[in-house]
């Protein structure tokens, strides 16, 4: 199955303003400097709905295909990062080697799971981690080692935090299926990764309010929008006690929020050429 | 406080489900020394009076009570951490990190307390007692011991939520469990990173399978059994209707 076709089908509503492909969306900015235009596009703009769409529930295969797409993205990103020479030796190299191995294993695991369920895994897309030249995380275009590594780390943080939120958003679609527990087991691995990458970047391992954190490019804000929610199961968790555990900071750090399938697709789509 | 921990044996077979089986640990038992008595049949067991013991219950409420128990344990632990001399003398980064963990776990604990109250409504007799803990074997003035215990608790939390997700039937609770488990995993990663900074331990091969890169998922019976081994939980309880 073609990835773009899958991503289109995955959308639970035909978001007209969004129907255009990534290329077409970018085309509308054609008169601007491409680089400047792309850098100004928030991650989520391509398919950012103006309201939250309820997802069709109970489709484990679509949920797994989305997960596989995100794992393809992470897997290739880390593999290229490790090959690029941009990642310093020592802790960063050790950390990203481990993360890379995990993402590669997740790809294989999900492909096997889908095949076992009688579904054809989506094909690996062609990725563009420069987003048309806005980034240069592997120093392919000569932005320089230091800047390239900073961009690599920023994208790694965005991908891991996206992965955590996206898997969480698919959990209800996997209820009652044999895939729920394995998906949760992947989800917590992504969270371990996210915490470490954030800490390497000098941030807390958890997300404060909806802050993307120091040094994160503005276009990554879509990854963090909605993380400032304090209502859990109908309870405002800032009001269930007093003192430091119930500040807005603590109350938002203590709960990670979901991304809907549409929101996750929108973020991933920015890096998918075809 | 006399240490008097009840370990719960959780038979897998349905025919045992209605039977409570307990195991008392000696007050002198050392953590992890395997002094646990095995519990094969009722003849070997001194059953405490039933009124001393509560059961976590069934269905979603049982899982909420289970999560509440785990969050009480973590919150109590970090409350003692931030009152210990290791914490007060730690670097500012480490201090903030552990204070964050205290904040998060206390928030989780109060969330489950409130959620359970909402779930049981006017049936207040269904509310389970607050648990008591005894971390007597942990020296809260010692960094190594505090971090090692934090690592066990956080990894246990991750494994417990991962294993409990499938037991929930209300999708809203599943989502909330998901919102919490990823934060527990972020904690586990950070604690592991503090213990062994320049390593892959944050997502180490001891908790994430090498082949499929899957984190641990444990049934409540396994988690409760593991907790029994720590000797931290003083208040006896059972989970006879959870796997």
C-alpha cells in the first residue's frame, strides 16, 4: 500500500482545506523563498483541523499502520544521523545507537504484527528530513557540525515526543485486540527515549505546560499543543490538593496528552516526500 | 513500627480465584533474600482475620484501586526522599528532578483517590483504606539507595500500567493510564540516567527486550508479588479478581 494513499485514508474526515498534498501546500508558498516559507510552516499546519475530530474507533490495523509510519520515520532518521558523523562520541553516540536499535526493532515488530493479522504493512515512505532545505540535521548541505547536531537533537526530541503522544492516541483503537499490550510496551519505550533526548538537550525529561522547550524551532510547536491540559477524567487536577504537586507546571508535567491520528499524520507528513 | 508485610500469592487458575492465600514475611526478612515462604496450599498458611485485609476489587474499579495503591507507594517514597538529607544536599538539578517526581506522584495519587470516589459514588463503603508503607530498609540519606529504590519503583510502575491496560474496559480510563504510564517511563529513564549517565541504561536491555524493543508488562499478581519482596507495603491487601 502506498504511504500517501494510506495517510489520506487514515484521515477520519476529508479535511478539504487540507486535502492538498504536501507538495501542493508548499506550492502555494512558491513565490516566497522556499527555505523561509518552509521554516515558517508549523509541523501541524498541513492537516491541522480547526476542531478536534473524533476518530473512528476500533480499527487496530489503521492504528498499527500509523505506528509503523512513525517508526519508519524514526528508524531512518537515527540511522542517517549515526552515519552522518554529526553525533558526538560518548554519551550521545551511545544513547542514539540504543534508540536506533529500538526503532529498527519496532519497525520489524510492527511489520510482522500486521502481516500476522493478514494486513499488508504500508511501504516505507521516502523521507526528507531537511523539510525542503529548512533543516540540515545530517550536515549534508554544509550548515556545520554544531548546527546540524543541534537540529538533529531538536528533531529527535520532536519525533520522540510525537511518538509518545501518537501511540497514546491509538490506544483506544487497539482495545480488545492482541496489539494493545505490545503497543503500550512500545509507547513506554518511546517515553524513555523522549526523556533522555530532552535531558541531553538540557531540558526536563517531561513536558512542562505546552512548552516545546528552549532551542526548539517554532514549527515544532504542534508537537506540544494541548500538553497544557489540566482536566483529567473530568477532574481539574490543579484543584485536587494543595501545594507544589498541584501547580499548573506539576499538573501538566504529570500527564502526557494524546495526539489524534490526524494530528500525528500532519506532523509526520511534513517529512514525507512520497 | 513493626514490619509485618503480607505477600499476596495470586493463583493463575480460576478455581483458586475465590480463595485468599497469604504469606507473612518475617519482620526480620531482608529485602530480596528469598526468605519468602512458598505457599502451596491453605494448610501452610496462617490466614489473617478477613477484616484486616481488603481486596482491590473487580473490573475497572479494581484496576483503579491497584493504580491508586502503586501511586500511594511512589508518593510516600518521594515524600520521604524530599525530607531526607541526600535530597537536601543534592545538586540543584538532581534536587529539582526528585522534587518533580514527588510532585507528579502526589498528583497521581490524589487523582486516583478522587477518581475512585467518583466511581463509587454514594457507596462510600467501597472506598479502600489508605495504605501504610515502611521503607525501613532504605537509607534516605544515601544517594545510591534512594536512586536504586526509585529505579525499582518507576520501572515497576511502567510494567504495572503496561500490563493493566488490557484489563480496563472504559476507554477514558485507558487513555488516562496511558497519560500516566509515559510519565512514569520518563521518570524511569531520568533516574536510570542519573545512576549511570553515559550509558544506554535509560532504556536498558534489562527492561527493554533486545529483539522487539518492548518494555516490561506485568500482571497485577506479578507486580504485587514483586512488591511483597521489597517489604515496603505494610497494609495487607489482595487482588483476587485481577489476573
